[in-house]
C-alpha cells in the first residue's frame, strides 16, 4: 500500500529514514550519525512540510500488508535553482520488499506528483554500484547524463546523474 506523507507521519519518516541509513549508508547524501539524534520535533516539521498539498517537496511511503510498518519511501523536491525541475531523493526499500515492484510504484508516485505540479524534468543521483536502482530508473525513462563522477559524500564511490523529461507525460 502506497501513501503520501501526512503531517502526522513525523515518526514514520524518522523510522524509515534511519533504517535506510543503517541498511544502505552508501546510497545517501547524509549519514546516520548526522541525523539519528535530531529531535522528534524536527522530523515532525519535515513531515508537515512535505504534506502540504501545494508545497515544494513530497514523500511517499510503502507499507506492509497490515499498514503498520513503512517498508519503503521515495521523495521529491523542487530544485531551488531550476524551479521547473524536481529532484528525486531518499528512494529506499526494506530488503524484504525488493524485487516486488514497490520501488517502481514509489518512483512513479513522485513522477506523478512532479507532473501534476507542472514540472518539466526529473533528476536524481544514484551510486554507480547500485545496478538494480539504475535499471529501475532506466525502465522509468531516466537516462544517464554525463560520466559517473566521484561522490561528494562517500570517498571511493562514483555517482551517476540521471534525468527524464516530463514534457508530454
């Protein structure tokens, strides 16, 4: 089950984000150490900000069958330098949810949000070693832009920049 973040989902956001940073620290621009001690109020503020219907950011959660535990998330935010672009961020799935189409559904939800907002382009960065993520993004119409470049966040790892047009979507 997929659901857009609600203003009351601050602790859900905290839980899924911290699990993501523990399980796949190489995949994100922030580290567990940087955010694990953030006060609950900050997580609540983030959730409130992403739940505003006409806001400049969004997050979607995937839940297990009983809707008690978030098993994945994906988000998007308006690029502050290019107001017609959305940057995809925070895509993560619990290992038990992988290979079942949940990642596709989450990214498609971000694509639909960006399209409804009138944005013309989606961008993202993914670690070069994340072959399954790169494959998913290609299947969703993203194309690599330029050559892989050294990660700004993780030494010895390269990032792939990808983008897709939303014009005509």
